[in-house]
C-alpha cells in the first residue's frame, strides 16, 4: 500500500491492517493520512498514524503557518482519540518550518543531513537513522528508508508492594474494627501512644496485606498500576478479564486527567 500526494510516495507493508483517514484530508492541502494497526507494536504505542505530505516550494510565510496549523489540528484530533499513538510524518516539506510542530508533539527527524525530504516521528528512539537510496526513475529526490532497531529485551524492575485485593481490604477492615486498642489507650504520653499505635497497625497490615515482590518493565504503560498487575493466576485472570479491562480503562483516564491539571 502507498500514500501518494504531490510527488511524495510513502510505502507501507501490504500485510498491515490499515485505514485511510479521509475525514482529515482537505482539498487545498496535499496531505494523505493513514492509520496502521500492526500485529505487534512496541509499548506504549497503540497504533501508528502515517501522513504523506507535500508542501510546494515558493509558498509564503502565511501559507506555511496555515499548513502548520492544519497539521497541528489533525494531530490534536488524532491524539485526543488515541493518546498513546505513534506518529510518522513523511514527505517533501521544502521550506516549511517544522520546529513548532516538532516541539508541540515531541517529534524528531530520522534524517542524518539537511534535505527537503524528511521523516519526523515520536518513535525516533525505536528506529535507526534514515538510509539514503538513489532516486527512482527520473526523480531528483533521494529515497529515504527507515528500519526499526533490533529489539532489546528489557530487564524487569522488582518492586515491593502490598497485596491490596478486595478480600485483603475487607479483612483489614474487620481486623481494625475488632482490634483491642487498650495498649494504645493506656500508654503514657503522646509519643508512646503513637509508637504503640504504629506497632499495632503494622502488625495488622502484615497479617492482612503482606508485602510481595512484582515485576515491572520500563516499557509498561504509565497507567498500569501494581493493583492491575496483581490479578492472580492465569485462570483467575481469564475469569476476571472484563474487570481487568475496566480497571485499565479507569486508571488510564485518571492518568491523563491528572496530567492535564
């Protein structure tokens, strides 16, 4: 499959599930949009948005700002619906100023020298620098080829967390309600009372919410909190799959809501 506009052709592997985003395209803009759904994606990306862009030479500064505003609005719309999406913009940009666009969306070029044809992406760390190939046919434009880096296995990060499943929380509530607090009440002085209270509370926590070690990976999505990871064995996970999806969805929304504050 390819995206072609204004002499710019972006080739995409034919075995990728994709969708053309016609609703983003405008008659006076030589930009074509595509949404890709690869079978495997590096975390934390959920999909990839690709655009084939041609910005003709000789355009005014005002026309350049209009194009930049258009690309900004499109990316805002796409990332609002898919906040963890990958972005790949490729094409002949000529004299279009991309600094603001790159800064706003954390985009970086995958090029090694200053040429008019560029590929900019928020996944630059996952790809090698662009390789320059000879032009096709009578074209005076070099071809750019970007290849993903070899996958590196990340080491797990061990974290100690308390087991906070619903039944643990229920048991904690019962123990706190039934606990005899005479040792705290009869202690002399405020410091001794605090010390006795902390000892009692620690004992209850160790009995009802024991500390366990879990594995987290640098590639884990930021909303994947330990409580979601600690869902029990695979059989239980399958039984509670809908609950797991709901927990992830809520945690994801809370993460981005707090990020906007």
